[in-house]
C-alpha cells in the first residue's frame, strides 16, 4: 500500500475534490500545507498538480484554466500571507462567476496572535469575494471528521451551482506534519444536488414575446461571456426581427454580421437627433460587466422604460439605474425560448435598420481614419487584429489593450477573454498562461501593455508554459490610457504619478526564459515581425511593439471625432 499523509482531513479533502469534478490543482510550496500536498499527490491520475511558487500568479493561472475549461480548479497555499496573495484573482473570479476552490493551510487556532511564525486571522480573510467559507479545526476526532466531510461537500457544491464562484476552505493542521500511514481512508460520503431544469412556461414566453413586440424598440446588450453556439444562434434569430438590435463586445464571444460589435465606434458617430431616436424602450442585458463606457453613459442619460437582466445571479445589478426585472435563467435557455416566442411578432419597424446603417457608416469612417493614421497605438492594433488567426484564443489585458480591441469589432476568434470582473491589470499575464494550459492544441495570444506586463512578468518562468503561448507587449511609455481619459489627461502631475515607463528588458527576459523574441517600431516592421512571430511553433514567443507616447493619445482622441474630421 502506498504511503500517504496520516492527516485524515487532508485526505478527505483530496478525495472530495476528485468526487466533485476537480481535475487540476495549482499548488504553491510551504511546510504547513505539506499534508495537503501529499494527499493531493496521492490521487494518482485523478488530479493534475501544477506547482507555481508565487501565490498571486498561481491564483491567476488557476483563474485562466477555469475560465477556458469551464471546470472548477483548486489552489492550495501554506499559512500566513500566502493566502492574502490570492485576493486579486479571487475577487476577479467572484465577479466573473468562475469556480475557484481556495484551500489554505493554517496553524491551530490556539497559536493565532501568539507571535508564532506565519500566523494571521485566515478564516473569512476572503469573505467579501467568496460564496462560501469554512474553517476546519485541527482535531482528528470522529465529530470533526464528519464536520470536515459536510462542510467540504457544501463548499464544493456552492462553487458550481447557481451563480458560480470561488469558495474558501481553511484547514488547521497540527504538528507533526510529516506523519505518514499506509492505512486506507474510510469511504467518503459525496453529497450531490438535483437541480431544477425547467425554463419559462409556454404562457410566460408568449407573454414576454407580446411585451417586446413592435413598436417596442428592444436592445439586447451582452457583456463578457464564454463561447456558446446555442446562445449565438438564438440571438442571431432575434436580431433578424425589425425592432431588435443586438450589441456585443469583443469578449462577448458572439458573432454575426447583424450584431453591433464595436459599440464605442458606433456611438461616437451619433448626432444628438440620433441619440434620442435610437434610444431603446427595453434593454435586455446578459453576461458580465460591459467594457464600453459610451453605452453606459448613453443608457443612463436616455433611460429605457424597462431593463431586464438575464442570468443565474443572486445580485441585483442596476448599472443603468433602470432595472425592472431579473430573469433567473441561463441566458441560452431564456433566449432560445424568447426567440421562438417572438417569431409571430414581425410588425413593421425600422429600428434595427437604422442601427445597421449607422454601424456601416461608423465602420467606413473607422477604416478611413485608421488607414490615414500615423504610426501609433491605433495603427499597431490596426495591423495586429486583422492578422490574428481565427483559430487562436486571445486574451487582452485591461486598460489600453481591451479598449483598442473594442474599436475594431467584427472579428470572430475561437474565443476572446479579459479580466473584466474587477478590471485589474495585475494578473493578466498569469491568467493568459493558465488559459493556455487549458486550451490544449490551441494557441493562446496575450495582447498587453507594458505596465500590465510588468506586474507579473515572473510567471513566464513557470514550468507549465508551452509553445502554444504567445505575448504581444505594446510599449507606449507606460500608462497610455492616462493620456487619453479626461480625468487624467490634463493633470500637470500626470507623468510622474501615473505614467512611469516600466523598465522591461523584454529581449533579455525572453532569452532567460527560453522564449523567441521579435520587435517592431513601425507599420512595415510590425507586419514582417508578426508573420515570423505567428509562425514560431517550437517555443513560446514575445513580440515587443514600440509606439510613440503622446501621439498615440492624440490619434485616439481624434478617432472619436472622426465623423467631424472626415465628414
């Protein structure tokens, strides 16, 4: 019989992770968590363990894996501040509804606040960003083992049901930590859920169809989503109705020529008459937070009569201050039923047609402006985005990268993602590395800025980095977004406070981490470098793209005035 840790709670936890469908665990080193690591490693082929030294990167890697695989992923750390390093990724997972299983080793309660090393108040440390928190005492008596089984089952069920999200399991472990045994663990009770599957009744769906019939002007607005072909088909069917317009974003992962896929680009060419005329009567939202600040400002000013939000959530989200109805159904189920119910209602309306005409005009102006633009961030994205192979997965960092991507729209990569739950830039690289781990056989491309890349650049040294990972770094002097947004653009102290260029020796880093390296500083050099960068298949690759600082901001400001500038 193979030796295992003698700590029964650790073994119970390992068994239940497998029973609840966890396949991957991202681990970080320590001594207090040694019994947990031993128990997990004894699960043989049932669990894949990915060791990552830095806990902040480890949590973001797990986030990336879980988001792409659509499966729960566990993270395991030792006691003390290790747990606190998980906080940014756990917060992101909470708002993106991603099931991270946070497992922290802890000292017994008697030693907290006693000046013992690596001790702090761990139970509930992440409570603001987790669906469930449980603290398992160090006792090994029968009652505590029953308690451990129950609360671990409970936490693992909470992670994947309803509004999915992270949970925290804190395990107190007494010394000695190195006791081993060959005694088998008693069979563990596995608690399961039976979930209701019924959607709208026929009568309910017909009633909603009548409510949304012309002359009602209906806008469907999608935030970030995972790819879902069934949902895409239903929304495409709805977009064929004359009174329905579907607006989506780069990270909505929705694709149809009839969708408005570059929202800010379209809204920026509206005149005041159109703003009033195009305002919807009913807005139906789905997915997570939207990136577009233009649509948020527009709907807050031209408030719809009704706002429905569709999704499995226990949070009332009222971003436009107009929410009237929560539809607690999976979006693919609701919109499939709604699309069928709406088909008889095809009374004349020019609402969708007006949006289509405006979208075409916005796209023509976009093409003309980008073609004439000098070398800048906008010109660089104008080269990069059309060149990305459609079969790749794309990850954008927050700030400049995702906002530029939003302007181009009309692209249908395998999938696009960005950490828009809380919109932090601190774990974009680690998240993309994790996404690459989960996307076997598919290239994952991260498009990031120099500041975002600097945060967790050390993740490029992890063992799980594969040749399927590629990274483009836009080097515009740091903090390019602060030269554009109104709140910081005119600040006299902007440069020293907000736009410190990070000292990123990317060529040397690439050499040190065994990555291929390419660079560009003009349109022609970018086209040439991108072709070689895309063709590299034997090792991961970095493409460094240098753009002018102030000019890039001026070009972007001009983009939103292109209707005035180009006529």
